[in-house]
């Protein structure tokens, strides 16, 4: 027991007495909390600029343009005389799409023929493309439905029958969670978990490279260190995953107990993983660079932003060894989707499994180090 | 200076830490990232169907859903509660609700509701699922609407015209294959290289200029602080340009990402990009004279840089402060240049702007490093 307490105190001292570790584990968390969300503060993409090329110049084409312009997603900010001119505006990134209304648009409508319009959306940016397509497609579909209904009514069909014939069902799409499709709401909860993991890995691995060899039974030593991490992150984790998102106005549906119960194996697995990283790379400077480079790959491997369905299975298997993979999935489901512990039990057990795996490796390393140390002393 | 450069190359070969950081680490990253995105656009995402109608039509819709590449019907849920729980636990990414009496109500003209629920917290997957489901239901219903009109005696062609008076001809400008995958990859590689190049340059400099080292030897060998520093930096410029070139060969050659623009413009941009990034690392080190603190500065600048590049959430929609912060990071301009020259075939006079920006950033950083070096030389002379 005394070994346990000594190891716990030594670990806490290792964290707080070392300026660099303090900088990483505490200061960096604050700085990242300020810098990381900066690009996403606007949350929603509204009024994406689109160029209008109206070759018809009639009342109908003007009505169509007005309806597209009125949509929330896009705004017709530029007009051009032809496609060449319009494309140039898109090249300059002043607009992200071109709405082309061909000559004879109104005439074809009046004759009861199909009267197509063309939409060119900049597909080099995924979100822009989606918004432009959405913004134009909805008013177009609406106007099309109105035209069809008008024709049916003109033929003598009753209005409600006409409506039912134009669109036989009303298709409703309900986004569960993040209903406004906010980008910050989408990406930040996962990013915060990753930041927590990366700073913890870096800081605790540095502590591991710098500490003197522990005296006492390896199991008690390790438990003492784990106690130190738990004590520290029992404060930091709720601050980072509950208070910080609340400051940014992100929704939180999570049960605090579920968060803490899932957070515990995450912290322990990450701390133990840090010991393995330290044993593998040994030098503090190298560890920092390697972990810095691994941040983005860890994020994309976690299957959050890039769906796990698209990740090749062997890479996905390796990704399961990184605590953030299960932690991001589990914690995001708990805080953003209100999942119960039972619903994230796979993530929970996976994290405990990692604790067992990394714990065994660290114990083996510690025991070996102690034995080698002993032999050296005997030889000396 | 040449002697310092040659010495540096020998150092890279001899020191496992250095070789690991500048050669092995970037190559491993290339492999991992290439592996993640190799499979392309995700398909077959799990979907639950809550079919309370159990009619020919509802089975038709289910079949259509299964035939859609984006989704795959993996679960039949008995209630919305069950479907919701499946979504929350991650077993499926969405659910489609076909109410009781669907087919009957359609025939009566009652316009029943078909509801698609999707997980928009995982937005990238969720929106794909929603799109797939919408298309499948549309296809199933278009068939129905056509057959209704045909039943009223309209000819097929006429019926198709009447059901869609204003068809939208959607065209993709620039990226007809919708190749987001390789596009993402083409941006992620420079982002990670930016992190590694800045940190590795700082590390290499720390090996000679760090505490407890003897920069005097190196300075004497090169004949001045500036040539000594250049000799330390330039070998890594070559190494990183080689790695960038290698990744480009993989991207444009092997993965067939289109390259429609000027090779020389891309190459010039790449040189300024690598130099600029290295100078960030150099400046961080000569300012702090401590690798730990330098690494923290580099981390704050380069680690969140991906978000500021605007690949997910576009730059133009960001707050001015975020746009400005993105504008001083070399990677932002280099990635823009790559997109311009590979996908968009942007005319030269527009695309030269990011290159000028990159040159400006590298120039300013160079000036700042020089200022620090002048002070460093004084300190060294005082020490010697």
C-alpha cells in the first residue's frame, strides 16, 4: 500500500513539477480549446454564392431565379452573360455554382413540354456542392410540382387529387441528433476526445521517459500511477467533454454517470498506451513529433468522420488498438446522442480490454526493467 | 555550407531517431492514409426498415433500398423505438418508416408519410444514407406515378414529361467523378508533412544548437551562423520534397487523381511550401532554444491546421479571424494550389496567387529567423 501511495505521489509530481509536461497536459488543452473550434464557429453554410446565367430573360425565368435566390442555402450573387464568364467567377472562388436557364425556357413550359434548366455546382468542395444542389433542387422541384398541378387542374382534375397525383406520398427526412447539420456540433465532440487523448499520451509518455526507476512491486507501482491519472482526469475530462462543449453551445444529451464510467477505461487505456509509446521511442523529443504526426491519422482511423464501412478491414483492426477509436464512438454517442451504457457496451468493453492488454505489456516491461536493474547491481 | 550539408546527410544516415522522423515516419503516414482512403466512397451502410404496411409496395421500397449502393437493409425493426435504439447504439445509420396502410392510402390519394430517420451526428455517413434512401423511395414512387398516369391512358413518354416539367440537369464543375476520397488524401498528405517537416527541422537544429551542444564547431565549419543554419535546413528541404514527390507519384500516377494544371507551378509552390514550413520549425526553435517548447509552438500552429484549410467547412464561410489564421499557414495555400491545379484546371493568372502567398510567408519567416540569428551570433561571440 505504501508503494501505491508513493507511486501515485511520484506520478503527480512528475506531471506538475515538469514545466514541459504541465505545458502539454494543461496549457495545450486550453490553447487547443480556443484554436480548434475557430474555423467552425459559423456552424452553418448559408447563402453560398451562385452565378446566374439567364439566357431566357422572361417572367418565368425571373421567377425561377427569385425562388432559388430565396432559398436558405444559396444566393444568386453574380450574373454572367455566358458560361465562360461564369466559370471564371467560379475559378476565382467568388462563387461555387452556376444556374443556367436556357433560351426558350418559358416557351417550352407554356407548350406543356419538358423545360430543363442546368445547374453546375463546384464539386471540388463536398459541402459546397451539397449545399448548391440542395439550394437549387428544392425550389426547382417545388416549381415543377406547381406547374404539373396547374396543368392537371387545367385539365379538370380536382386540386387535392392533383396534389396526390403529383406527389403521392410526402417524403419526410428527420435528422436524429444534430438536426441543424451544424458543422461544429458534428466535428467538435469527436475532436475534443482526440485532443484529450493526444495531450495525455504526450504528457504521460514524457513523464514515463523522465522518471527514476520505481521501487516496489510492479503491480502496486502501476496501480499507483493509474490512481494519479484517474485523480487528475476525473477533473479534466468532465471539464473538457461537458463544460467546454457547453461553452460552445453544443447540445449535451448525456448522462454524466455514463460519461464518467466510459471515461475511466479511456483514461486508463490511454495512460497505459502512453507507457508503451514511451518504452518504444524512449526520447521525449521523438515521442512528441511522432504523436503530433499521428493525430490526424488517429482521427480518420476512428471511423467518425470517415465511415468505418469504407476503411479496409486490416487497418480497421489496427485502429481498434488505439483508445480513441472506441472512445470517440462511445463518448460521442453518450454525450450527443444520449446513449445509455448498455447501448455503448461494445465500446466500453473494448476500452477495458485495452486496459488489460496494455496493462499486461507495461507490467512485463516494468518487471523486466526491475530484473535487469537488479542484475546490474549484482554485477556491480 | 556544403560541408555542413554533407555532414547533415551523414547524420541522417547514422542517427536512427533522425532517420526515423524524416524518412520512416512520413512514409508510414503515406501508407496509412493511402490505406484509409483507398477503398473510395463508402457503400453498404446499414439501414433498418420499419415496415408496418407489409404490402407489395412496401416490399418494393425495401428492395429498392437494398439495390441502392449507399445503403444496405440489415435490420427489420418492429417499432420506431427499436429503430431509434439501433441508431443510437450504432448498429444502423438510419431507419425508414413505412406506416400501416401505406399502399392503400396512396391509391386513395391520401398522401401518406414516408419518414427517413438518419444519424446526423455522424454527418458524413448520415447524409449519404439519407440521400440513398431518398433516391430509392423516389425511384419506387416514380414507377408508381408513371403507372397511375399510364392507367389513365397517357402514353409513357407523355407521362414522363408530365411528371417532371422542370427537370434539373445537374452537372459537377471540375470534379466529375466526385472523387472526394483522393481529394481528401491529396490535402491530408501535405497537412501531415507540414507537421513532420516543421517538427523534424526544429529537432535537427536542436541537435546542434540545443542546450549542452556546441554550435561553435558547426559555425566555424560553415564560416558563419547563417550558412550553418542553411546547411542544417536545406538537406531536409530536399528530403521532404522527395517525399512529397513520391506521394504525388502515388496519387497522380497510381490512384489516378487527375492533374490538369501546370507541373511547374505546382513544383514552385511545393518548394516554397516546404521551405515555409521548415522555417516555422526553425523560428520556433531559435526563439525558444528548447525543443520541448518549440514542439509545443509547432503543435499549436500545425496540428489544428487541417480545419483552417477549408476542406470540410469552407474557408469562405469562416469568421474573419479564422480566415486570417488560415492565411498565415503555408499548408492552406499549398492545398489550395493543389486543388486548383489538379481538379479545377484554374487559369494560371488566378492560380499564381497562392504561390505568391507561399513565397511571401516563406520570405517573412526567413527574415524573422535572420533577426533571431543575428542575436544568436552575438551571444555565441560573447560566449566564445
